[in-house]
C-alpha cells in the first residue's frame, strides 16, 4: 500500500486545525501541529496561492473560499442529498423537531442535511461536519448495520490512528445487536434527546457496496419523552423506507 506524502499530510492537518479551531496565527499553528514556524509559513504560502487559506484583518489565517467552492462541487455531485431533502423536511414538519440525514463516510459519520424545528429551543447540528462513528448515537446505529468483521476493522484502524474508539468492545457489541433487533436507536441525555432510524437497503440493488445512511430527529429532552421518541421512531421508519426507495437503495 502506498504511503501518504508527508507534506500533503501536514497541509491537511493545517486545514483541519483551521476548520476545527478557527482563525490562527503562525505561532498557534506551529504549536498545534508541532511544526517549526518556517515549515508552517511555507505551507501557508503554498495553500494561500491556491486559495485554500486566506489572511483575515488581524493577520491570522483562516480557511479560503476555494474550499467552499470545492464543497459546493461535492454537494452538487451527491444526488442522495437532493433526493432526500423532501423526506427530511417532511419528518421535521410532522414531528415539529429538527430532522437530520446522516451517512457513513470512510469510518466517520457526516451530516448531509437538516430541517430545523420551528421551536425557539431546538437542536441544530453543523451540516457537513464529520465525527467518528463511535462518538454519536447515529454513528453507532450506522455501524450496527455493517458486518462484525467490518466494524472490527474500523475499530482497529481508529485505534492505530489515535482516535480512541471504545475499549470495551463487548458492551458496544451488545448495543449493536440491540439496534439490529429493534431497527432504531434512542438516546435521552440531560439536555438533548435523539431517535435514529436506518434507511433500508436491498442487496439486489446495492450489490456489494457498503451503504449506510439514517434519518435522525432530535430536540431538548424535556420535550421528548421516551414514549414520544418511540412514536417518532415508527413515523421515521416509514419515511426512511420511502426515502430509500426514492434513492434506489431499497425495493419492497
């Protein structure tokens, strides 16, 4: 297997740092990336020439508009996002809570689209953000629909990459089996509550591709009782099935 190019890895780390932490100066980037200032300056000069970073008024660096442009290109090349929007909007209207479409992408979970609740107190998630599948109830539901050997591979890769997946594999294995049986996942925290349902797939339509996407509804815990979340799960399962048929992943 070919090894990553060191300079490109450093450039990607720099862009990730700016994306996650916001505008930063050369010194802050140097400390964050554990690189000397001259190396950081060279990376910034190269990235700035391509529009991938820009200098803001106070002299710090931020992400450039070229990244926004590339993001628009990617968004336009994702037909699933366009097809799924009406179903997410409908789920939000019928529940009066925020509804979100998520999918798995190279061992991580990404937010595809969200329809915001009309309530003043509501859930909002950053569309486009990715996070490890282990870290969110929606990600763990997505994981549960892959074979155990595939999940184990992601777990091992994350450990090697320092992403700190859970050490107690047995407890998560039991959680996955529960999701597979009931075909939805519910989590009620002190402030936020979620219910997530998978978009079904038919092997004859998707072949050997590892596709996993889900619809999620979330809001403040005080408004979402366990009973209400279970009711939403039933509604969301029906809408998720319709969405999967529209996308071409499922046939009854």
